[in-house]
């Protein structure tokens, strides 16, 4: 069973429906016991970094998330769920993250030629053979909505990159963790393939 962490922010229903559409049983929950007992865990997210961290702490979900990751079970972060894994974010001040992946979350530089947030379809280029990208063509288009991007301290965790003015890390992969800046649940057939791959992945 796949647990989708509910901390009061994020497009939880669309993520849940995407898993159901590819035949994976998923439950939206904020129950720490269910999260810890799940075979796979998903951390989605839409909203401000600081508010999301505050909600995770208020709902006592930080420890279950960390325990899940350290246990070795497959873990998927989506959009803000990727950013929350990092040490800190500069969104509306400096806010501490989960510090699972060393590094920072930075804002796109102001550029009159680019609209911020980065919103819409953009290509994703595979840098390492991440198992979740099996049967997905390199350079496929995925759906993005974000103003900030992750900057890992160790670039070896980079799985894919995307260019929006400058190249940025659009997916990280470390051990049992895969986390992406784009929204697979909104990315049509390639997104559903990634979601299906995640449900079958053993970490």
C-alpha cells in the first residue's frame, strides 16, 4: 500500500487518482502509524516552504517521514515534496527543511525574459539511469509550476536536469529516495509511467 502524506497542502486528490489509474492502491493520510507501515510513501506539495514545514511539525509528521526514509522503503517527493527534503530554503526568508538531502532551495534569478513562476511544459534530461524513468524517452516534456529550485551540495544525487534560463536539477535520486520538481500526476502518459514505476520499485 502507498501512503500519500496529507499535511494540509498539496493536490492530494489528483496524486491519489494518478496512482489508482495505474492500478496501485494509495491512501491519503496524516496518521503516523499508517505512514510507517506503508510499503511506499509519497510526499506531495504545493505552497510556501515555511508554511509546509510548519504544518509537518504541527501534525507530528516530521519523525514518521524521516523514519520512513531511513527504513529504506521507496519514497517519492513531488514539487514542494522535493524541496522540503533539503537543508533550507530562501523562500520568504530562510527556513529549515528536513535536511535529508544537504543543499539549498534557491529562487530563479530575476530575468525580464523569463516569467516567474516557471509554469507549463518543459523538457527533462536524464543524467543518471534512475529506475523510475524506465520506458520513458529522454527529453520528454513534463509539467512544472515553481519559482524555486533545489541546489544539492553533492551533485551526484542529480538524476535529471531541465533548463529555464539556466539548467537546474529537476529530479534527485539517492538510495530509496526519488524526488522531482515537476508534477508527474499532471504530466499525462510519461507522468503516469513514472507513477507506475514507483509503485513497482523496491528502493
